């Protein structure tokens, strides 16, 4: 059986790191070439998009995908990790804000804004992970990062717990969003729970649990993978004549006019040949005009995962 290639929508359970989830997928699929498109905290559950085989080469092109989360905001607390698992730093003794106040304040976070990355995160500053410094009780200054909250829905579950559904830009920390909301309300807040429901075009509806994967035989597991090209489904598809396909396989750039194309510069496209999808291409500008150049080769065999 050929080495597995494709995209696995995995349901990550609580209490497992993304690193441990990837290690378990490696064992199940019998390959070392496994990556993912965005870390989930150990306490978080939900969709982890896992890239298997040659699909792992696509990770660097997928860092900007929007994500959707379901979360619970707990008011009246602050912790060192900004979630319920951390050491409590303060407890609010006064009356909590009304549901109307919470809703109005939360919706003020819609749109473009900024966040200071939490100390308990994998962000690197000066070559060191913030989480490693945090575990040594070292806190350093972190520059704010731009984020966008595209959609935000909030409703009360109790006087101190609110359910959130948020669609956000890549790099947005939901626990920091909860902490910032609590600070804006003056009572403090932490993230009580978190489930990722969407990552780019992939949804939790298709996510498989480890229990289900373990029930499958090796061939069934491979058939459960989505084709690698699905990662670039938003990109136009270009099917190349045999001559230009060979040039692209060799890494050569081809003038768009020779291919009958006229995409804007920096447009990314899916490249197809006689055996199907084989590379991601990008339009580049030159002094003579524009060319289409392969920027990542996948050289996939014809997929059975249609």
C-alpha cells in the first residue's frame, strides 16, 4: 500500500497537546510526515486539521486561515494563564455586570483590533518561547499583534458564565479575548472552555475521533483522508499541456500568455497535469510580463480519496 497522503479532520480531546495528537496520528498512519495547521491548547477540544504525507509540505501556506470557536467566558476571576486551569490572581468581590453590559462590551471587540500575546503561549520573542519563560515566573514585554474578530455572538448561561461563538483571524487567542473582555468590564474574566469548530474551509462536522480511527483498518484510514488539493480549493485550477507540465515539474516559470492565462500578480493556482494535482503555483511579475511558477511541488499519485 502506498504511503498515505491527505488531510485528516481530527477531533482533539481535552487533556491532550496538539504535539501528542500528531504523534498518535503518526503511529496510526505509519508515517513520520505529519503536521497540522494550528495548535490547540491542551484544555481545548475540537477540530485539528492534520496534514499527512506530502500534504505536510503545505503547512506554511495555511497559517492565515480564519477559525471559528465556541467558548465559555467566566467573569469575576483572573488567572496567570487567562483560562480556568491557571493560578488564580484575583477574585472580584463586587456585583457582576448585567447581561446587557456584558453583551455591549463584548460586541465592542468586533472588527480589527490588537492583542498582546499571553505569556503562556508558543510565541517566540528573542528566540525563546513565552511559555518557557512563564514557567520560570519570568514576564517580559510583548508587542501587540493585529487581529480581527469577524463574527461574535454572546449569550448568558448564568450570572457569571457567558457562551461565545467567535470567528477570528489566525493568531487570535480566545483566552486573551476573554481576559480582555473581563478587564474592559472591570471584573476580570477567564476562558472556561474552548472548542474549535472550523479552520479555514474545514469543519468539525467531518472530524474523526481517535476511537473511530482506531476501529478502522489501515486501508479505511487512508480512504478517510481528504485529497491534499482540498487545502487550496479557493485557488483557481489550471490544467497544463504535457510540455508545460514537464517544465513545471522541473520548477520552471512559464509565461502566462503561453498558457492563455491572465491572472493578477500573486494569484495562487492549483496546477494539474496528466495524473491530477501536483503543485501550487503563483503568478509573478517580470520585466517582460507575468509568469506562472510552481512554489510547492506535491507530486501526488492519483488519489482514491474523491
